[in-house]
């Protein structure tokens, strides 16, 4: 078996994978059709071995060189790469039949070590210890910031990305230094990095035929009054965690003053896990109240007052040595009962899904291991990784939300056949029906190190992306076997 034939077999596997790739890219448009073909090939190659280098997944110099040329092509941008995926997300949202869809927003950083930060951009400066004379040393951290918006169902199934914004800093000034020279609340939102929140809310809401179906969810970074107004203007709903004690009512009191006067409306028991994986039960006191919020003083002529619901959840009888849970959420959705309050808390708790998505990007696809030298090439590569990371996340969650669905919903027929053959033999001879997603995903996870014991939780993203790489190798061997046996 020659090396070139092995490469050809690998390209055949990429072609077989293209059923899901075609769904994600079928509405992608490039001025040059060759760029779209290369995008399909490169995404298929990266999907064979998540986290591996471009040279490894491409296997030969011709494909590797073509990949580098694609990423550095001035006619290719992250918007071009993701346009098809955004349209595919729109179709999956439409298939939910107007059920509420949560739009999770968050910002993350990608950092790299480079001799010069000019070609990539600056994240900030960090303390790197002291020199021999005891003076504090600082060094510039170069990297890219990404603000992403991920659409998920209320039970946690990721439907796809709805908006992405990348940016870099040409220079960095610390926040404290800025506060000494100017009041940040008086700076127009258009001149702040926070504008990315408004842009993504506008872009992601446009994917909905019924904008009121969308519920935007964000952490304390989303506590931006202009963002509340933006969501209101596009007709969508929102649940944002607040940290600022805003003026309320007639302007003589604040939100905290209002909430101190609200009695407890009910209790809610939840299970909480710490960083070591240990769980405990926490009892939350629920308070909610409709409040008229005022914009910041410097912006009251530009933005109107909004009547919103403040939902507060405080932990009761917190064990010593543990930081108590204290959530204060602002939403335009009605909260008039304990059941509605719990529902909104559960929706906000889904926000962690976007943190998981970013983890797949960095740990699974190893986006920060890339040696590409310019911001354009890096953002194009990360855009590809975003599609692949969503795919890994979707495979993980579809196993939990629709375990009895047919396996061909997520895998190719040859992948289903191989995973079915790899299943451990049952102790009793029983005839089993067509493999389900659950059975195939468990076997795929086994390839990635999942033990599948009775007490184990469902497979996670890590074992899924490991299993995908091993399944590709098995499929390659399966394709090569007949030729090897006949020679």
C-alpha cells in the first residue's frame, strides 16, 4: 500500500463526513468557488483529528500548503467562513416550532507567545515577577478577543452559533488608568469594547422569524443599560445578571433598596458542585419585584426608563468557609410565581454552556497552540474551530436530549456500522434493533476513554473529541483492509 493511496483513502473519509459539513456550509458564498471547496475539505480534515496540527490533518505538503494559503487569503474572512453555519443555525431555530431559545453570550481571550505583538494584537500587560534587582517586570500579552453568541434550547441542546465578533488591541491602557482620566459612564457605548454585546444581540436576534422567541442570557459583564434597550428595541427578551446598584423608581432610591423591602416569595433547593467535583445541596431564598429602572445620569436624555423584573436568589444557611450563592438577575420576562422564578433561574444556569463551548475551543481544538503569525490567519482558523467545536458539543448533548433517536441523525452509515461492531458482546444473545444515538455515542466515548460504568454520568465533550479521532483511524483501517487482503 503506497502512501499516496493512504492519503486518498483519508480524503474519501472526508468526503463521507461531508453530509454534516454540507449542511453547515450549503449557504456559504465565496466569490471564487475554489475557496468554498477548500473550506469544505479543510473543515473535514480538521474534524478527523480535533486538536491536531494542520500538517498532521492534511497529511501531505500539497494539502498543507493549500490550507495555509486559504487561511491567509485576503478574500477570506471569519464572516465568510461562518456565514453558512449561521444560516444552518437559523434553520435549526426554525425547527423548534417557536419554543423559547436561549441566546448565550460571553467574551473569551486567546493568547499566544510571539516575539512581536504587532501582527496579532495586544490583550494587556501582566506581572512577570521581579528582576535580579527586585524591580517588578511587566510583559505584553498578545492575543485576540472573541465575543460569541450560542443558541441553545431550554434543555441545553446547542443549535449553533448566531454571531461572532473578533477584535484585537493595538495598544493597551489599564482600566484604572482610564478611570483616572475620564468617567467611563460618560463615554458613548459606540466607543467601548462593550459595543460587541449590542452588535451580537442585534445580529443573533435577526436569525429569528419571531424575535420574541429569543431570550438573551449573559453574566455580570452584560450589565449594560444600553444592552437592555437594544434587546427591547429588537423585540427579544433577556435575562442578565446585574452587579450595579442602579437608580430606580423616581430616582431617589436604588434597586437594592427596593429588594430589601421585598419579602421572601419561596425557597428552591439546588445541587451545587465545587471545582473538585464535590456536590452539596443549597437552599435559595427567592425574591422578585417589578421595578422601574433609570438609565445612568449622563445618558438619561438618550435612553428611556425601563420597567423590568429583578429576581434575586440568596443562599440560606451557607456552610462556613464557602462563598454563598447570590444571584441578582434582571429580565423583561414576567415573574409572578415561584415556578416562574425557578424557570428563569434554570434558564440563566444554562449560561454555563457557553463556557463549555469555549473550553472545547481551547482544550479540544487547541486553538491557542497554533503557530500562525497574523490576526487574520488566526481568526480564520478559530472560525473553523468554532464550527467543529459546536459539532462536538452537539454530539455530546444530543445523546442526553434525544437518546432514542436513530444514530444516522448524527453519524454516517459507515460510522454507525463500525461503532455497532465495536460494541461489547452482550451476555445473552438478543436481537437488537437499529443502533440509537445513545448506544453509538457511548461506544464513541469508549474510544475516548469513557468507562461506561453503571454509576458514571453521561459521556462528556473530552471523551467525545478523543473518540472522534480514534474512529477516523478505525475507519481508515476499515477502508484499507480489503485492498490489503486482496494484494
